[in-house]
């Protein structure tokens, strides 16, 4: 293993309490430490790199005397597209950031579609439950576990029938995208093609305006058109037609693990109620039109004021 003096701490890993991320002095390599989860993630990353996924190339891996796993991988850049957007300082995303996101997303989508996985009966229904964290959401919000909600989720699975299932990031967004590829694959799993990339700009409103930037309707349309073009080049149909279905599932995901204790500060109570409002608003739109327009969502401040 390389000299530890060469590494500077970047952050502790949120998905692995015992792990951390370090950067080399020259900024060209990252070293991550962790346990079994990191070992599985690094093996997965090597596999999808061979499939053409835009992921960091693993340079070395090993295990310390105390059993801690470590991996060294190439750097894909110093700043994520989220960092670039924040540095721009504008209320709207710059076209440069959106276009760069489109390029990386197109590369990922093409690799996913050209390497589909075998789909077992009921796979999409299971994916809806897993990706939406429905067990947790309904346990915390039993009033949402209704025939109406279940019917809408069943419709999502029916609507996605025929979509190829692929290895997916499942936490895709500007914070995990750099100009050269995609990082942070610890939540990897199986999902329908398009679920990762289609939502990259649409999930910004779920943060309640806290990201400090928004995407314009023109930018969102141009981004989705780039994805449909990439899907067509890979021999698949457009992914943008599933935007509403994907968003309904994602809106449940954003409600998972959100219900605060009765003694929690009012801020946490409001955020939980806000996410509930967005889910119900999206559900109503999906039932009526088969789509969800995130541009109609209020910000957290607007919701709290109302």
C-alpha cells in the first residue's frame, strides 16, 4: 500500500461508518477504506467498467492488518457537477453544466442498455417496492398505504413492462457526476434502463430549493432529448416517456426514513410534511395525466409559508 503520508482526508463515508475517502497529494488518485460493503462495491465497479460504464478505474486494492478493506482508484476530476453549479452562483443551472451532465448520462445509459440483465417474472414489481422503500414509507405513513397508492404503483410496473433491466447506480444526480464519469456506487442494484439518468434534473425540487439552483424547462427538455437519442443509438425506445413512472417511485424514496419523532424540532416536522405533500401532488398528477411536472412543486419555504 502506498505511503499514508501521501493521502489527505476528504470525508468520512456516509454509507460505511468505519470508512473514509482520501485524496493523493497530486489529486490524481483517491483511496477509500471500509469493510465488506466496500469490497463488494469495488468488485462491482470493476465489472461494470468492463461493460463500458463511465466509472473510476481501480488501480489497487488490499486489506490492512486490522481487516479494513482499502481501494485506490483514479480521479475523475476535482469537482462534481453539483460543485460546478454551486460555484456558478446563479439561480439557474448553466447550460455548460446541463450539457456536461447530458454527455455523461448518455454514456452511462448506452452502456446500460447494451448490457441488459435477465428479467424474472415479477421483477419490476419487486423493483418498485425496493426502489421506493415502500415497506418503510408505509410503516411510517400508514395513511398512504391505500388501494389508490398500490394501484398507481402497480400501474408503474405495468407501464415499464418491456424496459430492459440493467445494473444501476440508484443514487444518480449532480453530486455524483463529474466530467469524466460517475462516482459513489455504494447503492448499486438492478433497475429499469433510464431510471438513473432520467431523473437527474427532476429530483432537484425534492431538495426544497436547498441546492441553490434550478433547471429551466428548456434545459430539462434538451437533456431528456439527449437521453432519448442515446437510447435510440443503443437500440432501445425513448426513456423520457417513463419520466412520470420513475418520479412516482422516486417521490416515495424521498419519504423513506423521514418521519421525525414527536419531540423533533419543527424544521424536521415541516420537511417530512413537505415530502408527503410532494408525493401526494405527484400521485394526483400521475393518476390524471400519467406524468409528473416537478416545475409545479412548491419550494420548502413556499410550503412552510402556506
